[in-house]
């Protein structure tokens, strides 16, 4: 007996209430499918999702089911930048997941199609799928086109810093702002939105080849309709997500993450998603798997091309083919087949030929976008986990975006208790080469763990600072960030982590190859390891916790219940 049938038998009000919104008696007898999306007029990544939700519902109907559309709109990290709105960003992931759990469990459904595009909405639906555990499939809304001269949104932060420093005219800055987002879809660079769309496919929860397609591509509508049909097959066989997704699935995703130079925010999202599937992955899993991994993707912000070219070059299947020998090919996916079977089938069904036509139209070759494994961009992955007396539980750095000059350095500490203070110091030249800018009390318990996007852009766009200072924070970074940035420092300052104890002119050692982040001196003078430990102990004895920033509302709940960034920053 289907779940919907069983619950209809014990809840006689279900039938009349559904007929009250237009369902027929025949509809009531069909498999009932939840179509859950983050559609809303909130930003370009969600404003177009309704049409794909309708495509999925059509596919469900064609396969003999009845779909019900539900909505839980997400917010836009870009629109939230530069003010306290960004503090709600990470918390919104958990709230979307919670709402989708309520939708799925308050009313009986036999399966679900989940649609999203962006930074927190894609991880939210993946978390929800693991928690709800009904037969499910993901459709992502793809990526927007680049603007004139391949202008993409992540460049606006750089241009904003240049404008603030008087290096760009108001007219030119206005032009860039008005042409950076020419269509719907996720932002056209390998930020968190693009990364997490790819992670959804790498986990085996999407139809092969359907992640990070151009949002305006007609093929995406066909994929959405096919997803509606496929969820009916999953429901018939009761193939729930937890029967498909395993630790090996997450290891596949991490290997793909290394190959694409994915966002550091994945270290928040993949552990949180795994937690909902009853699987544990941690920061050391990422560090271990990134060591000696091949970095292949030449997409912005680390590379040359906009993210719409990703699909043109063959998308996630093309990346997986290059690293095929490093993947678990026997994991099952939402096709009902294994990953290896899916990859083999794509070679036969014209997938790469369809992609290639788009690539030919822009005059590029596949190897310009996705490098062959024999000729990678890098050979040591793209991220590293650093530890030491400044970050006993770890910190993350995207070393593929760090200038080589900053791989090993000893810097002077310039601590700030908010991003606003730090960016003002950067923009007004109070930060000098050899400084380590520390931004603290910005972790989950401090202020919700906002992005430090504008500060990273102000640094990376300044030729004097980009290869001579570091930014170290218990907050996080935008997936668009580049430059010498170290985030997720744990324990965070609000939890009494050592980053709260740093004082002006302490000496901070960074050694990325050795995976080290530690305090090695005070007042500009080197100390022995024991002297440094004694100094921190004395400061800790004097330290007092700051009052909670939020005394009511969602961020109060989040700050009280969020786990460490190194565990995924989810609410326990």
C-alpha cells in the first residue's frame, strides 16, 4: 500500500479537502507526488523555477500520478550583502529544510521532485531529501548567461572596491551593475550555487547531465519533465534517498568538488547534508581527498570562463569521465542504475554531441573549459584544512585562489570584531603589506556566520594587498571569493575560541603545505611554542564572553543551536 493510501484511510478529511481545490476522485487514487520548489520573486535563481515545477508536474501526470506544488522561497546572498541581511543566509538553509519537512510530513506523499538553484536553497533541499526520505529527485534551475564581454556578477565586488577607491567612474560602475545579470539562473561563476548544483548530481540525486545547465536552455525543460516521470518509477520501487546515497556517494562528490575548485561553503553544506542521511563526513575527509586530487575546471572566479560554458563542455559527466578512475562507479543513482552505467549510457545517447553544439557556437574547445586529467590546472586539490593554536578544530583555505607568495608567511595581527570595521580599514589604506586581518565574532554563534565577500574583494582587487596580506575569520566567504582568505576558524570567537584572544601585533604563521595556522609571537616578537601557550592561557583567564548579538527571532535560535562550522553549522 502506498503511503498516501495508508494515510487517507486514517484521515477521512484528506479526500474532501483535496477535492475542494479541484482534485477529482480519480486523482485521489493516483500516486501523489510533492513538487517542492523555492520559486518566488526573490532573485534570478528562483524567479524562473515555476515553469520547471510545472514541467515536472506534467511529467508526473504523463506517468499516471498527481502532483501538488508547494513553495518555500529562498533569499539571495547577493541582495543581502553589505548589511545585516547576510546574517540570515546560513540560517535560511535550515529553515527551508524545516519547512519542507513540515510540508512533506503533514500531508501524505509517495514521492517528491525538489527544485532550487542557489547558495542555500540547493543544500536545503538536499538536507530535506535526506530527512524526509521519500522517493525523491532533484531539478536545479541552471545558471544565468554572462553579460557583455563575459561580464559576471562576482566581478561587481571588485568594481565596487575600485569605485570606492576612486579608480572607476560612477558611469562605468553603473554600467557594470546594470549588465551583470542578463537572465534568470544562478550567478555565472563557480560560486556556492553552481557548486551545490553540481554536488546534487555528483551525489546521484539528479538525472545525469542535468546540473548547472544554462537556465534558458530548452533541454532543461525536458529534464524537468523527465524528472517528474522518473520520480514515479522511484515511488513504484520505493527507492528512497537513503537506499541510494552512501558514504561512497559523498566521497564521489568531494572528488568532483576538488576537480571543479568548488566553493569553500561546501564544507558547511556537505557535512550538514550527510548528517541528514545518517552519514558522518568531516573536514579531514575533505583535506584527505583533496590531497593529490586533480583540479581541472577553468571557470571563474579562479578560472577564465563563465559557468554557462560548463554544460557546453559536457558538464558534470565530462568531469566525472576525467576522474573516473577515482570514483566509486558502483553507487546507485536516481536512474535506478549505477554511476558507471549512467556515464556509459551518456556516451551512447547523444549527450556530448548536444553539449558540443553549444561549445562550437562560442568558439571554444572542451579542453579549454575542462582540462584533461593528464594536463590539470593543479595536482593538490583546491582546499586545505589548517590547524594550530589559532584554530584547534580547523580552518579552511581555498589554496587554488591564494597567491603563491602567501602559502607560507608570518604576518602581524590586525584584529577586528566585525566585518564593517575591517573593510573600512582596508578601503582607507590602514592595512599594510604583512598584515593579517582577523575578523571575529562572525561565526554561527556570533552573528549567524555571514560572508566576508566585500572584504575579500577589497583585498584581492588591491594590487598592494592581494599578495601580501591574509584575511582570517570565523565567518565564511562567498563562493566567488578569491585571494588570501582563511575562514571557518574553529572554535569561533563567540564560543571562546583562540581567535577571540588575538591582540594587535601578534605574529600569525600561515603554512598551507604543512596545514598550519598558529600564533607564534606577541608585540612583534617571536615566542617559543610553550611561551605562546602560556600567553593564550593568561589571556583566556581574562576573557569574558560577549552578550549574544540577537535576543529574539530566528537568529537567536540559530546562534543557540548551530554546531561548529567544521561540523556543518546546522542546527542541532
